[in-house]
């Protein structure tokens, strides 16, 4: 091992030790560095953690190890990373890429790509099919800044439908977000508005940046320092069903996925030399330390 490699290894270990001992991390366990700086979505499926990066990055899915690090790269043909924001899977273990990042609320090419589970061990693949969709209530591209309601960074697949959770970028942010339903079928669709809900009032800490659903039907929503749980999810749920939990740690968290019914894996982006890490937290601990 080169001297520089040794130094880098020691520095990484020191950072992880510092984070693990930091009181701000009392609810999160640091598993390791993801190996990528801009993880925007994750999904744990078939015993493997997959991740992607958002706009400006390569058309690649990354297999992340249990303790972090890149173990495999799956290059994707026939799709362009316009703004990939999240990953999900279906009951058969197929992966889906949510290409619906829409910071400027002006996109008319929102898409979801299906990646067949049988191709996940390959070096390169292409989508089985593409699901295109539009929002039923968006009339202008872009709308007025007070109506920037059509960005999204979070979704999951459940019983043959995708549920997309928007990221409110409106002026005078009020914590509201929308949930849209889109059928998991190839072709072009008009999304159905399932409901409008509220997280909290501070954009930096309350905008929804990730989502997943557990095997037993609990939904987890993510922000920079919070998780909301919705047990027994159905497409229309009441506001009071959202249970808010503080993580005790702020960073640009964008990836969340259930490893099992009780364990969440969370990834954040690297910013100003911090982050770029893979964390775990159990629902049991969240509820005990609420």
C-alpha cells in the first residue's frame, strides 16, 4: 500500500470514528462512505443495496456494500440521466428509476424506467419499458413561482402503482406536498392526485427528498433531518397518520430504503467535505428516542 493510500485510509477511519462518537449522531449508525458524492436515491432489493446519482452524473446504477463502497456498476443504455431522483422496486424484485427531478417546474418529459431483475448482474443493460406521466393540475411550464409544486425526489411502487411525493419549491414555502398515483404500465399516463399533506414549515428541514415502503406496508418519508412514518399505507391517508421523528443530524439526505420491516438505510450527499455516507437506523430506536 502506498503512503498516500495509508494516509487517506486513516483519515477516512478518523472521520467515521468522529461521526460515530458525535452526540448529533445518536440515532444514526454510520456504516461507511457510499463511494459517490451525489447519491439521490437508494433501494434495497434482492439482498442488495442499489443507488443512483442525479442530474449531471453518469447513466449508471451503483451497487453499494453493506459497509459502504461501490461493489458493482451497471451502465444503462436507452435512457439519459436528465434528473434521476429515486429508486424503487416491485414485488418481483425489478428496479425502477424515477427520472422526474424538476427544479424549474418546466419539464414535459417526466419518466420512470423499469430495469429487469435478471439484468442486474450485468455490466450493461437497457430498460424493459418506460412509463411517461404528467401532472393533471399543472397548466403552465413553468408556473408562477408561488406554484412551484411539481418537482419530485421521492417515490415507491406498491400493488401495481407508483406513488410520487412532490418537493414543494414554491415561494413562501408552507410545508405542503402532493402525492400522485401513476400506474406501473408502459406508455403515457396522466397522474392521479391522491392527496395533499403537510410536513413542517422550514424548507431546508421539511422538504421531502426520499421515500420507501416496507414489506409490511409502512411508508417512510425523508428530509434533511427527519423521517415520517405512515403505518398501514393506503393511497389515501389522513394527515394525522404521519408520525414525525427527528434524526438529530442535519445533512443533504436524499436516499432512504427499508432493509427489513425495522431497519432503514439512509444516504446523504457530500457537501463541504462532509457527508457522502451510508447510515442505518431502526424504527425501534426512532420511537424509543422520540
